[in-house]
C-alpha cells in the first residue's frame, strides 16, 4: 500500500466552445489589445484582479460552473469569437516589413537583448522604465512585422513589490512566479527534453534552460539557471532582477550576453544584427568575436570590426548610476582564460575594450564602453 500526502489542484475543463480562450491567452498579443483584455475581465473580474491579469492562471482557477455559464452566453461567445478572428487576422496579414523589404536571408535578422521586459503585470521580469521600453519595443516589432527575436533572463522572483506597514514604514516583498502558469514553454531538443546550454564559470560549468514566450508575431527567449545540474548557488543566478552582489550581476550578464548568443545558435538562429538595450548584455560582443575567429578564420581585429558594424547599442540612462562597471580583478576571474585562449589577445587589448578612454590603463571595465567598442 502506498501512502501519499500532498496537495492537488482540480483544474476545470474548458468547454470546446471556449477553446479559443486558451489560444488567445497563450500569446501576449492580448496585452495590447483592449478588446481581449475586456474579454478576460468579463469572464471573471474579481479573478482577473486576483491573478494579476494572468488569463492562463484564470483558466486554471475559474469555477467549472462559470465556464459552463459563459459557454451558453451568446454575447460572451460572440465577443470571444470577434477577438479570436482579429487575432488570427493579425498573425496572418501582410505586415509593413513584408511590404517594404525583400530578402532571401532566414529570419530572425535582429536579436534584441535586454535585462528587463515589461510586457504585462503578471510576468515580473521588469522593474521600471527600461523594462517597459523593452516590452513596447517587442510589441512594436510585432505590429510592424520586423523579423526580430528577444533575449532576456527568466527571474523567479523578479523585482520586489513595495508596501507600507501599519506604522508607515516602507517594506518590500518578493513574489515567486510560477512559470507553468504563464504563457511560456520550455524549448526542447530533438529528444523532447529541455534544451540546456553550458557556460564555463571559474572552476565549474553552469547550465541554463530556455523559456519561450510569443509576443504577437515575435518570440522572446528567457534564460533560466534553475536546473538540477547546477550547484544551489548557481541555480539562484537568475532568481532576482538586480538582486545579489556585484558577482551575481556579472554572472547574470554573462548568462545574458554570452549565453544568449549560444542559445540562439543552439536553436539554429544566427541574427545579422544584435541590439543591446543598455550595457547589461554587452558581453555578447565578445562571443560574436569569438565565433568569427573560430568559424570564419578571421583575425581578432577583423572580427572586432565586423562585430562593431553589426551591433546596435541604445541607452536611456546615460548616467553613472545606470551603467555597470566591474573591477578588473573580477573581470579577470571570469574572462582571463576566455580572452587569452578564445580571443587570443593580451590583457592590454582586452581591457581596452572596457573603456573609451585610451590614454591610460583602465582600472575598471565599463559595460557601456564595451557595447560601444
């Protein structure tokens, strides 16, 4: 006899007539379609607020009685079908990009890297303006049909939520995100197992898996180090947005920049242009140079020039507080072997990439300067 003690969630069965709800909820197109938002509010306004505007979680928590009720509500069904038809038309229509540009290359042509993506309240992978800018960039790319793919990090805790205590003190709390109740899925390999990418860290290997979200027409890939193969500390690398210390920050930025490029290649995507939203992902330049040296037999300077002319760097916080600067000893710890053996350059050349001030030896490594070099 097997004794089992645990929790069970009874998930309601979605009537066949309401099946379009699942498809609408599984693509973040609904986040900027007001009629779709009103559809989910109409389904259950209280639950909509309780789930922080998460339609997939709603469909798992709503009562069976309510689903059965709206399935025979002609007004609701007509509203749902109208949204679903608009969604299908949106995905299938000729886009601005297709009308204006012809190319034989295989998409995506642009990879957009950002440490934050503010797409919707229920997915806490942003803290403010930087994330909202990134999220709007993805939505605009979808509307225009630009062949773009987004790359970011998958934060289990995200950014903290602020609240006031009864005596007026400001406090913060972190809310865990259940990725399986979000409109996202794990990228798998040919064996239908999660695709995992390996990176060399000091004295060990660190692996990450990849989550995919669909933002209208464009995909967003989020990198997650919380996998069984990693040490406990390494599982936490992508746990919090802007959490931990300076070493956590450099680890996150290695995952985002170098890991992001390796993830795209592992998924058979080789973008022509890489767009860095702020300097957090600037290590991608080093990985692109490494690939050009290794696979195209270019010299370092040739690869550096090719990388320079195929990267885009944008910043909306050009002040010291908005720019990551790492001490050289920390950079040496994580990149000493990499630049000497993979890039095949000396320390003067390498550390010169982290500054635009060329008249003296730098003591720190500036990520914005790396992005511009």
